[in-house]
């Protein structure tokens, strides 16, 4: 269960903080900064959420949007911390996490150029953290049309970095759950989806999120497909033996026509 943590006055410039929300109908404040402040949970509530997750045997994690948030989350000690697409060029925060945070570092690659991607990998490699890294193929839109999901990026990431990093994942902001199933067949080991109790609620993320029943269906389908993605353990499986005895035709002698 992954949440988000940011210090709006640190993660936003003064101009961004004072600007109006780009879609005023979704705003909870007079400015975008006030909107972000309204939505933000203090680190004490994140500690409560982690304790609740621990009690339910669910891993707690969180995305860090700035240095203060990264440091506060490190003190909570989650197994992994996520770097959102918007922050994967924040070399100061990434370097600090590489040096001070012992868990896995998950990074989304939405809205990222090839040059930025190479710089990210060089930074992680220089700190010896590639084996602790999960890279997510991602398109940063809310919601994203299926034509823009670019699922073959999963294959590319597997080919380019699969041998060096902990795993490749897929972070989706689309409608439905079919693309997520395709993602694991292409090599994704982690699937990230936003969730909500009501997709019609105020806020730009809700429309690209899954409601509880959708999340249950996604979990069911991903687990079933993951179990099915195997090779045969033997030529004739146990489940086939009865059918083979009943249906399989014995080899017939070959008839040769006399000259």
C-alpha cells in the first residue's frame, strides 16, 4: 500500500505555490499551494498508516516528492520508497536516499528523456544501488488512453536493465485492468495503480483510479495470470493423464501400397 508525501513549500516553486490550480473545479484552496497543503498528511499520520499496514501484514510504502519527505520516510523504515516520475531528476534527493536509506528504491520513468534516464542509471550505479532498484515503465497522464500506454517500454527496460536492477515494473494511470495483465506477460514484476473509494470524487486522480471492486478484480487476475506463466514441468502433466488415457490415439501402422 503506497501513499504520497510532500512538503508543498519545498516541492513547489514560489510561483507554482501562488498560482491557481490548473483546474479550479478540482481545487481545495485559493492557490495550488493551498490545495496541496489541504491534501497533505503530516508524517505522524503516515506513522499511523504504517502501523495499521503492519497490523494487517501489508507492506507500507510512500512516494517522496522532496528531501524533507525522503528523510522523514526513511525514519519510518518502510521496505521501499518510491520516486515519482516528476522527481527522478532530483539528484540531491536521490543521492541522499542512496547513501542513507537501506531499502529498495522504486523509480517511475514517465515524462523522462533518454538522457535523463541514463543520468539516473549512472547515479544509481555510482552509489552501488542498482540491485536495490525497481524501474517502472510509465506514461504520466490522468487518465492515459490505451494508445499512449506504450507497454513495449517494459520489454525495452527488461532488455536494457533487467540483468542489473532488482526488477522492472509498470505504473498505470489508465482505465480498466486489461493492460496490467499484459504488463506482467511482458516482464513487469510490480504493478502500481491508484485507488479510490469513488471515481466521481473531486480531484484529478480519481478518474484514473480503481474502486475497491476494480482493485479486487485486478489482484485476482494478476495472481491467476502470474500462476499460469510457467513452462511444463513434465511432458505429460498429472491433470492430462486421465484425458490421455481416454482420448489419445495410439500410433497406427503405416500402410504401404504394393507396387
